[in-house]
C-alpha cells in the first residue's frame, strides 16, 4: 500500500470516528433544556459542516495523482486541525 493510500485510510477512519461522535452528541441533546438544545444543535451543525469539509478534502486527495498529493496534503491537514479543534470545543461545551 502506498503512503498516499495509508494516509487516506487513516483520515477516513478518523472521519468515521468523528461522525460517530457527532451522532452521540446529537443523542445527548434530547434530554437538555430548550436553550441548551439550541446551542448544542448549533455546535453540531458547525461540526457537520467541518465533517463535510474533511470529506471533500479526502475526495480531492483521492482524485489527485500520486505526484500531486503532497501539495494537497497541506489542505487536508488544515481541515483536520479545524475538525479536531471543533470537536474539542464542542465536547467542552457539551460538558458545561
């Protein structure tokens, strides 16, 4: 397996993990007050947007030739950093 394929596999697995985490956060909203539910749903919507961005970056990476993937990798890393921060922030808000 090439380095590109391994990288894609790792990122897909992380994306799946984050998608499952977003689903868990959605489930937690049902027991909260209306105001808290609104804030939680807002945070989840932001996370879902970031997940879609990550998925798009992975598609872009998959479509790139082996010689161009290094340049695209930077965009993927940036999207992943944003996702990671978003999940950390949302998780912290859900615990408050």
